[in-house]
């Protein structure tokens, strides 16, 4: 082999080697129709307790959160099965909400502090997914609500506030999504803090006012699907008389 041939051969090997390294660092984030939520699962288990978020803990491991957000960025959601895609967007919404809070932490007292007169925090274009830059509003109102048409999503996505449904300590996953949605919806509706039946008046979260069409404008009917114990019995007994009113919403931060 001539010197020039040897150099060319070595060069080809180097190109192949570098290509292999590049491929190894850009492996698909979704394999077999499933997204790797491992980093997120680890962070949630460490920094979320009974819906209370340790933003200080997330801040200390922000680099790990960024790694997870990079995983989400590399996923093509359209390639996922429906339930996995649904779970993907819920996780993306919640993880990017945490990231948004960290942009102002520790000075932020409410997610609303991160907006302005001209732009709400939910309209900030910060979510990177498969070559697109989206806002949290884009995910909620242009993808989750119209595409999946499941009102239980309102109890899965979180707004980092005390009156919003609590962040759970695990990622949502396609294989367990239905059970998870049932659990978080039931947990939220059956907490006295979120639902109070006073005589014939049912006081509920303002979520039901803001998204009335998602609940077919039938709050009591939706409640009857998930209410338990005395609350359910009272709703059944007085269904035709019950008037729905809405609780004030506490926008203060859902953590420390």
C-alpha cells in the first residue's frame, strides 16, 4: 500500500470513527415507540413530595433537567403511538414549566411574575420539540386539548401554583396513562380544598369555569364520574338542585 493510499485509508477510518461517535451521542430519544423519561423520573422522585416541589433541588440539578429537555427535543412526537404521544406532551408541559420557574428562581413567588403586560408566561416561546419552538399555551391549547379531547388532562398538567393540580412524583407513561389520569383526577376532585358541597352549592376549582366546554358544561356530571364516599352520595341526591360556584385561585408558588 502506497503512502498516499495509507493516508487515505487512515482518513476513512477516522471519518467512520467520528461518525460512530456522533451517532452514539444522537441516538433516538424514542425507541420502539417509547420515550426515555428516566432522568425525569429520577428528578421527580427526589424533588417532589405530595405535590410540593423543591425548586431549590431542581435548581441544584438544573443541568440534569436540561439533559431531559434535550431528550424531549430530539423526539418526533408524530412517530409515537397515541397514548405515548399524549404522555409525552403532558411531561413536556410540566418539565418546561419547571424550567420556566427556574429562570426566575429563587426570586419568583408566582409563575405570573415571569410574564409581563405584553406577554403572559404561558405565551413565551421556550419549548423545543423536534425542530419547533413552542409556548406552553401552544402545547395545551393547540395540541393537548384539541388532539386528545380528554378533560382529565387539566388535572395532569400543572401551572406551578398552589391551586393547580399537584405535580406527581413520576412521569406519565403511555402504558399507564389511563390509570394515572384517573388517579390524579380523582385525587384532585375529592380533596376538600378543591371541592366543597355547601347545601345545594358545589364550590369547585376555577378550572371548570375557564374550560367549561371541555367538561360539556356539566360540572356535576363530571364530578359524579370521580367523586367518592359522602361527596358522591350527596351529589347524587341533590343533582337537580345543585348550583356550581367557583373557588378563588391561589397563584402562589407550589413549592419552595
